[in-house]
C-alpha cells in the first residue's frame, strides 16, 4: 500500500515551504523569542490566506472539509521552520474534538473563527506537581443550575498568552474510578483570567499558568456529557499525536539537511568532513531514521483518518519512534557541527530544544509505551 502524499498535497506543501522560506524560516522563531509577536502574527495571517487554518474544518463552517492526511504537508513545514504558535493545538486537537463531540452552537461559534484565523486554542491539563495521569486532575468544576463554577490552577499551558480559548480538563465528580468524573470545558480567555508566564527549554514555545477562583462559565461550554471528558480527550490525543509525528518529521528533515550541507563545506585535514566514514555513517543513520519516521507518520495519519482498528498502536508507535529519532538527529547534528553547533548563531540549538520539548509533550514516553502495548494486547 502507498501511504505517500498525493500530488495535490505535495504541491500545497511546496507552497507553504516557499512562503516560509521567503519569510526567513527559523528567523520567525528567533523574532518570536525576542518578543516580536507582531511579526509572527503577520506570518500566520499569510498562512491563513493560503488556507492552512481551514483544511480539516467542515465546509459548512467555512473550511475545506479535508482530513488528517491533508494537514501533513503543512505540519511538516511547520516542523522544518521550527514555527511557534498554536496551529498544532488548534487544528489537530481542538478542531477534531469540536467536529466529533461539539454541539451545533459550539461548532458555529468556534470553527468558522478558526478557519478565518481569528481563534486559537491551547490545552490546560497539567496542574502544579501533577502529571498527565487522570488521578492528578484536581481542578473542580461544580454545576450550579445553568452555570459551572471552576476553582483550581493549571500550569505549563502551551502558549497560554497567544490562546483565545482553552480546552480545560476538570473534575466534576470525585465518585467512581480515576477516569470517571473528568469533564472537558471550553474556556474563553477573559480579563478575569490572569496568566503567569513560565520558563521553557524551548523559548519559541512559551508556557503559562492560570489560577481560576470562582470563575463561572455557562453549562453550554461543556463538551460532550458530564463526566465523560477523559474518553473525549483520548480521542483528541490520537489526532494531535498523529499530527505531532508529522511536525517532528519536518524537524528531522531540516536537521538532516543542515548536517549534510555542513559536512560538505567544513574542511578538516584538507578535505570536507563529509568524506570521513564516521560522518557518512552518522548522516546515513539520520536519513534512515527520517524515512522510517515519515512512513510511520503517514500511516498514523492514514489510520486516524480511516479509523482503522490498529490506529491506537499505529499512532502510539509513530509517536514513540519519531520523538526518539528527532532527539537523536538533533543531537547528532550538533556533534557534526562541532563547537559551532553549541552557539546560538547556528540553528542547531533550536531543534535540540524543540525535540526535548516534544519528547514528553502531552504524556511521557512510558505512557505511550503502555498505550502501544495495551493496544497490541500485550
């Protein structure tokens, strides 16, 4: 079976690549790290004009009505350029959740705005000294008539300051098991919500903390039924992890190109270092990892789009391999560049930091090994 992109998908990916190359690729992230949000917003507006924001949104809500595989070329270019922002969380998590579980009112409110590029989402899941385990969800949400009263703290929220709304993981009941009683809410950012910026190893992905004290939202902000949030969240995690694999594939591809190009121009002992067998072997191993990761990512997104029986193990397996391959490739790239690879003037460090950030993003490596093993019946 052929899981490569079709001609139209590859063509669209080339348009996105040319646009980002013209705008400076990693310079977008570098400017973002310096606090230049206007430049990033202008770049994102251009991507919206290309149609990137509406790819997987139904046509009735202003999108193109396409699937997960059609996001792949955009996501790969996102990874190549080390792009900041919430495209992944918005289009690969919030959109699938809204499409599958949102009410008509929720879809009409958010999906057209996402397609227009005026609405972004982040995920507010982790809590202080907690993990992604459902037992560590302590933020309470109490139903009071037509309203829900929220109390608690969420931390390490991706790009909280950029988000217009949050997917909020809360506990609406303490009865039953660890996964029961967890609900998912749509929380719009208001002046009542104060964000405290937090440090991150990847400066191009900012983190934030929010404290909610007696914040009231309409009961209409609930996604799905009360207490059924964990099942909805797990469906969303399949979508975002399949997409994340493609982002990391783009990062690996760029890293391999950087390493190969430097090996051609760096001369040592009278010849380019790319002629040395040890360098050749490293780059060859990186290239093998890249093609393996790309194949796994394509299949993961195909399995997600077609809802195959093996989609859980396909996505978990792809997530594990691509995360490990990205870290290996980013580390080898620094080694091939030598001392200059440790400087901030060269882009090596951007990809090392992004690889480390994604390694345990929305769940630890151990968690995804368990998911893959359970899906395989081991």
